[in-house]
C-alpha cells in the first residue's frame, strides 16, 4: 500500500525493476524515444534524475510490463477482482463465495471510500513551464501531459463521490496558449462531457483539477471504465489498498498524494489543440477543443513527473488495457445479456476492430445447418451502444453454440477467430453497415472528425467453405497494378497496389473484380485487403505479417467508403456480395501521417541507454 509515487518507485528499484539515468536528458523527443526503446526491449522503469529545462525528475515505463503491474498491485489485485466480481453479479458471488473471499471483499470495500486529508501547505506553487516539456513526436503541436488524471464534479459543492476522473491529454505549450492556459482534449463519449454540459447550461465555468503522479493506483483508475455516476476514486482506493486522500481548495478537488495538481477553469470558447501522435499510430490533427485558464499549479517537495508515450500498438498503454481487462473481465458479459467475451484488438488500434463471442439461442431447435445470426445481431447492437465499445468500427461476432469438441472459439486468438467467422459467413446476409455514424475522435478514415461508419460481420452455423493458405494459389490471380500478394493467415490475402487515386478508384476496383471472375480460389480466400506498395508503404512493414495486416487494414479504411466485394449489389436496401469481401486500405488524401522518428534521435536514445548500462530484461 503505497502512500505516494516515490515510495512505489523505490520499491520497484529494490526489486530490480527500475533503473536511473543520471545525465541530463532532453524531454524534446529524446526522453520519449528512450521510453519507446526500453518498452520495445522489455526493459525496466526509468527514472530520469536530470531533465533539461525542468527542476523536476521524471519517470517512464512504470506500467510497461505485466511483471511490474503484478508486483505493484500484488497485495490488492485479488481483492479488487473480488469486489468487481461482486459488483458484476452479486447473486452468483454469494452463491459461490468462500469466507475468505467474503472477508477480502469487505476489506477491499473499506479502502474504497475517499478520505478528507491534507492541506494546501503540503504543496508549493510552480508554473506549467516548470514541468518537463515532453514532446513525443516531431510534428506534435507542443508539450503534452501524457498521464494526467483529470478530475471534475458536476458542481463546486457536489459530493466527492460524484467525481469523474479520466485520462484526457493536456497540451501545456504551443499553438496560441498563454503561459497560464492549457488545452484539454477529451474525446466523444467521455464522462467529463456530462459535467461540462451541466456547467454550460448553468452559465458557469467548470472547475477542473488535473493530478499527475501520486500512487500508481490513481493513474490506473483514470483509465478504468467505471459505470456512469460511480467515481474512479473508489477504484483508486480499492486497487491502492489505501483510501484516496483529498481536500477542497477554493472549490477545487486536490489529491493530497499527487505529485502535481493543476487547477483551472474550462473557458466558454475553444482554442486549437494538437497535432499529437496518438495511440492508433498516426498524428491527430489540430482542432478546436476546450482549454483551461490556470489558477494554480501545485507540486510536492521532490515531486516526480510520470509520463508515457503513445503510438502504434503495442505501447505501454497496451499493458494498461490488458491489466484493466484482467480486472473487469466479469463486468462486460454481465452488462450485455448474451455476450460471452469481447476483445478490442490492440494491434488494430483498439477501437477500429472488436471481436465478440455471444449466444445464438433464438431458435434452439434449429439444426446446425439452419442456424443463422439472429440473437447475435441483437447483441451486436448492444455492444455498439455500450460504453467505449460503442466506438468500434469493425465488429466481428460469432456464436458460442458453434464450438465443437476440440474447437474452442477464443476472441483473443485473432487468426483463429477470423478463420472461424470467414468459414461461416454468408456474404448475402451477414454484413450489416451503419453509415453516417460516430467513430473514435482519433480515427481519420471517416468523412470528418468523429464521423464515419461501422460494419458488423455476424457468423453462425456450419462451415460454408474451406480456407486455404498456399502462396502458389496467388500466382493465378493476375490484376493490373498489383505488385505483390501475401497471406497473413488462412483465407486472407493482402494485395499491394498503386497509390490511391479517387479518379481511378472505380476502374481499379473493377479490374480486381474482373480478375476474380477467373480465379478458382475465390471461396477459399473470402477476405482481401488492398494496401499501398512501397515506397508509400513503410519498408519496415510486412503485409504478410498478422500484426501489420491488422494495423494497415483497420486503421486505413472506412467501411462505407472502402468496403466492396465480388458481384456486390443491393437487395431491399441491404448490401451484399459474393466471396471475397474486399477492403481498400490504401492511404487516402484525408488520412493523417503515420508516426516516425528521425534516425538521429533513435541513435541518441540507444547511445544513452548503452552508456548508462541499462540492459534489457535485467532484474
């Protein structure tokens, strides 16, 4: 049970899970690249003792391995999982709970309630410019806080139990921000919006507290998908094994254990925020977003500034996601009747692709060859209306009843799950588009910011086709402009083609369809993705690799605009086709740039790590 961040870091250091860098390191690109390389090589947490331009130390990669997460929360994880299980299904919990489990749940509950403690004199004041000015990618619009805990309440006098805490990026320099202003980029469908809307309706500014650091549990709580009107502060107490400490100053909530607290008011107008290299693997562009007028920036004595770096998965936030799933696994099926399992695919950028397993019981008397997606569609609609899963762009859903002896359907086995769906899909029936819909703010494949489309692919019943994985099959597929073809998994082909040209788009697609008419393996390869040829395609990418296939296909396509198929047509306003389904995942003019780092920065980071004798996999 840690009381602050430094206590946790010292514990990691004693366990050989943290290393220090003594030399001065630049927060402009250099520190973030060190963080990326350490994560890529399964390295330790890194404490930077001297940060250029800042009086504060900084730390990264705290949550960068499952080993460290398990270690940090070794005394509280089981109790938190027990409490979540109780919350998800109280009847089942009490039916099977042992006395030890009941005691653990009670003890965890006692830690969850916030506690009023601390005073302003425990902090001193500093400026935003004193914080490490972290710039992660070359075209970022300024410095950003990347592990903020943004806390709001519906009103100044509202109970602390109504507090919402989220992790929304905070820009602290660049664009036209004054020295006492910072940008607050919260995306659509975030709970802070309810508090902001209430403040707007009442004609008052919303008071916002941004905590940085504090106990590791506080940081994890900020990304926890809590049910609406249930505060993340409760979860921070449970996971931390220590009640969240706070006090109120001038209407602002202040975390007594945080290393930094930024207090400010959301202004009535907007200011440009960004660009910023984001977790899908591309820059998010410069757009108008809310901003804060800062009243105070508070810091503890010997405060430490934690940060992370986001980019194309996997990154440290990948571990956040898997750790939260480890805790919340019982919650999602309990929230959506019929759902068995759900997996937002990290390699595809999380929201662009989701795999789901659900029950198909509307007609239990149906023979296997008669089974079709019915209940699956109901469940799919529930998923697309549930919490952050509502931002899903491509949803593949299969029936749990199709499991056979020796054939387990596992949403975490992406290739296996894809194969199961592709073997069973009926392309005349099982494709369901939702056009002119809302999508992730960070996804630029749609028509404009927050706007795009969704595609649900539902499959149930017996196998309709055999999938092949034979490169020789591709030699018979002759398509003008295609430079190479690869098979990342059975039944799936990735074609590398010419750069996207809107004037030639329909002609190019028609050539592909015409070529497929003479290819005898159409049914055996029911999925085709088209991506860019080199040099438009990064030379480090291999479209025959599963991870690269997922990233290229689902982060570079919009279902309504980019999905077509063999002999496609409309029937009673329903779009259908024959096998194969084809996804045009080439880069379009409105897409954002993929994230890259200059080689000289990469080399500088390697040099620092080598000279500081930080070895990968060290204990």
